[in-house]
């Protein structure tokens, strides 16, 4: 039983929360690309290694721009963006809290 609990707590739960944060971030970028193109262009690279942003299968985000946008109170007067940002922040806080618990668990036991 202890091994099963460890597998769920140390592997499945962080993976699920991480995948949720990634999914919400991708969904936010799709929304920004469709409804707020200037903000999307500000947060993404034009090209990487000579390949345009449109040719990639994932978004070429600038992490510093993304996290500053995520932590700023600016929500572009759009309730959907505000909701995306709140959900992403909550999932990242849950992931950081879980990683802290795992680290403390590892140190103590």
C-alpha cells in the first residue's frame, strides 16, 4: 500500500498538475493568438533558428514575457484572459506546493 501511495503522490499527482498547467498555457496562447494578436506577438518569438512561428507545432513563447504577463494585474479587459491567468497561477502554485512537500518528505524521511 505504501508503494502505491508513493507512486500516486510522487509521480502521478505532479505529472497531472504539470500537464494541466501546460494545457491551460497552450489554451491561453491560442486564445491570445485569436483575440489579442498584439499581445501574442509581444509574448512570442517571430522565428527560432530561422523557422517562422507559424511553422512550429508549438508556441515559441518568451518565458520572461509570459511570466510577467501572468503575474501582472493586466487582463486586457477580457474576462476569459483573467480566468485563464487565475487558473494557470493556481495550478503553478499547486505544483510548487507539491514539489515543496515532496522535497521536505525526502529530507525528513
